[in-house]
C-alpha cells in the first residue's frame, strides 16, 4: 500500500466516523430547565407580583438561560393557598408567597413571615441569616419536600381597613377581619373572627360586608387593591406583622439535582429581592398614603393604648399556646423569642432612640 493510498484510507475512515457519531451538545444546553413559579398574589401586581417577576428574571439572566422561570399568578396554575403543596408534589417548581399561608401544616411556618409584636425586618433578617433561623427553616421545610429562602419583605404592615372606628377592646368583639397567621389568632383571642382570604379576594369581601375589616400590606398595595372604596377608616400601625417576609420555596428534589452554580444563582436572586422589595415598598408607601388621605379622603386612625395592650397580652398567649401544642413550633419559637429578647435591646438603643431624636430635631 502506498503512502498516498494510506492517507486516502485514513481520511475516508475519519469521514465515515464523523458521519455516524453526532457532536455532543454543549453542557449548558443539555442542562437547560424551564421552571414554573406559582405565587400567592396576582401576576405583576405592584410590590408583590413585581417581586416575583424580578426573581424569575434574575434567575433566568444570571444562569445565562440554563434556568428559565415562568411566573404563574395566584389562580393561574393553582390557587394561592395551594402553592406549597404544588411545589412539594412537583406540580410546580417553586413558589413566591408568605409562609403563614402554610400554618395549617404547622404554626412554625408563621415565624418565617411575621409575628405579632415580634421582630422588625432588620431583626428578622439577622435571626434568619446569622442566628440559626435559616437552619431551622430548612429543617422544617425539608420535611415537606421544600427548600426555602427569604425573598422580599413588605416591612411593617398597616393596621388595616375598618368599616367602623375602634375605640375600645369591645369594638373588636364579633368583628370579622381578614387577617392571616398569628395575627388572626390574636383577633380571635380578643373576641373577633379571623378570615383568611388571598389578596385578590379582599376588596369584594369588604365591599359585600362579608368581612368588617381587612389588612393586606400598607398604603401602596392597599391603594392598588382599592380598599378605600369599601372601608372608611385606615388604622396604623399594625400589630400583626412588624415585618412581613416573603419567601421563595423550591422543590427539594429539583434543588438537590441542580449544579452548585445554579443553586447559588437561586440563592442570590432571593437575597437580592430581600433587599429590592422592602426598598420598593418604602419608596412607594409615603406617596401612596398621601394619595389616600388627600385624594380619597381616607381617615387615618391609631389604635387606642387600651386596645394595643389587650392585643399584646393576647399575642403572648397565642404564641405560647402554639409552642405548647406542637414540638416543631416550640423549637422555632424558642429560637425566635430568645433572639427577639436580645435584639430588641439594641433596636431600642439604636433605631428607636434615633427616630425619637430625629423627631425632636426636625421640629426645632
């Protein structure tokens, strides 16, 4: 066989090999996933819906398209209060919602959303990120097949919308109020009736009279929902949620199947929204309140001291009772209350003291 023939035979064999062995697709293309996110609020709604969209876009862009997240607003794929089960079962891949929606499974979830007379947003972040809250949350959620992270916060909630003035504790007795989580248990403790409704159903309930009062978030969201058209009195501040954390829950099997890089993308997208979302609320609450007061003639009220004290006593009982009834809740309760006692001292010496000083200085 000549050298020329040998070269021809080698080239021919190589060409034949290329014809039968396809080129491997790039690794990032092979690993692409389209993920379904279900939410506890209407799609693209200011503040809450917008946060869900930002998280989805951040995950999609930061993963360079390996993960593409499609958002389904409340009721589009599953009802808002069924988002947890949808993610746990794999019907959806992730949810963006508030953990007190799942209190029917265990009251422990409430501590990762908002607690009456509990931690502020800054204190809650400190507990979750640095003092064991995240580890407790992961242990709790893993039992249901979910991995969860903080992913937004509408901060301190307003007291809510009422069709009558609240001048005494007696005015709360028999009151039907839309209020979720431990806040609802407190209203029941003082003689009212708590009703749990998703945000999209509150206005109709107020307007029809099926509830006498309702709380959602604060001026920005409440203005958007049009609550001022159905109730006259707007109470502030709220006792029920001094912080109102939102969460991103991911199906645990999906999470464990992700690469380290894609896990980090999701974690960082959630953490970014935990900064962006409360800033969004602060940027919009004040001007929304001004619109409510000046354009819509809403009457701003504060709970009397007598009422606040009664709600405080009821809150302590509700939390202690929940802890006594459920070992999962007690474990989280013990950690939460221990850090609250520690952090409250510094908050009073720092931010609370500063705000009092600022109030004096601004009047000078």
